[in-house]
C-alpha cells in the first residue's frame, strides 16, 4: 500500500530496499514484520544487519526486537561480521544494541560474544557481559560467571552481575549467595545487589546476615538495600 497504509513488503523486496524492509520490522502488524524478516532473508545482503540494529536499537517492544532477530537469523552467518563491526566501532551508546542482536542470532552469535568478553577494552567486555546473559547457554553462562568473579574492571563485573540477574539465569541465586561469603568486598557487594535484582525471597536470611555482620560498610549497605527491596 501507499504512504499511509502498511508497507508493501513485496515491492520493497523486489526493489531490494533494505532500509524500507528494516523499517518494516518496526511495524505494529506482526504479519508485516514476519514478511519483512523473510524478505531480508531472501535478499541475504549482510549490509541489512546494521540497518536493522539502527532501526530497532532502543525499542522496548520485545516482539519487534524478536522480528529483528528473526531477520538476522534469516540472513545467516554473513550478518555476524557486520554486527561484530558495530560492536567494536559504533558510537559507545549504540554498541550494546549490537551485542544484544548478536545474542538474538543464537548459536551463530555466541563465538563473537565470547571473543568480545576477553577484549582488552573494558567497554567491549561490559557490553559482551550484558549480551551473554541474553544467550543463556552453558558456555555463555560459565563465561559470564567468570567475568563476574574475576574481571579486572569493576564496571565489567557489575555488567556481568546484571547479565546474570536480569535474565534470572539458573545459576544466579547460588552464585550470588556464594559470593556473600567471598574474600573480596566488591564481589560480596555485587552479590548482594544481584540478590536484590533477582528478588528471590530465599535471599532474606543471607542478606540479613551480610547486612548485620559483614566487615565492609559498602557490603552492609548493599545487603540492606537489597533486603529492603525483597518481596514480603
């Protein structure tokens, strides 16, 4: 259809209009989005990858983000280098979106995220940590826990904590409770914050102990804040 109707996906595909198809992935009609994802897969041009991320970055609509992921998976392995380039070279505020869409690629995107998680640049590692949480596979989760426990940068460890907690990974509760008994105050504080983010009522007792007994005031404060936020 024309200017004020739904996008004509067939016409966009025939014209190989990558921008138009990427825009259609943000349409409110799920059928239009599905057709656009298939059309981008039919065209198979990896140049569409960055257009998809640019169009959908910042969206709070998970269905539209899922449509973007479907389009990238339809394009296939050829989309991965484009997403990796964006993860490395896009403006800093756009890089997390590239990592998130790498995660939506499924198994195809995991190796690139694992590589980014060991990058010399802490911003790369931090972005990879958030994205690995979206993947949730055993290899991604294992790497994420390692980053939380041992990365040299506090920001990266904090992002790893959020990657674990926000996605409620199966290891989250035990990882954070164990952290409360560790030697490093930062790990303990992040463990308390992670338990607060999880919102699991089972955390009440370990958080209460940490709030009352931990020798570090930062840990005590984080534990008390997390405890206060638990559902009653």
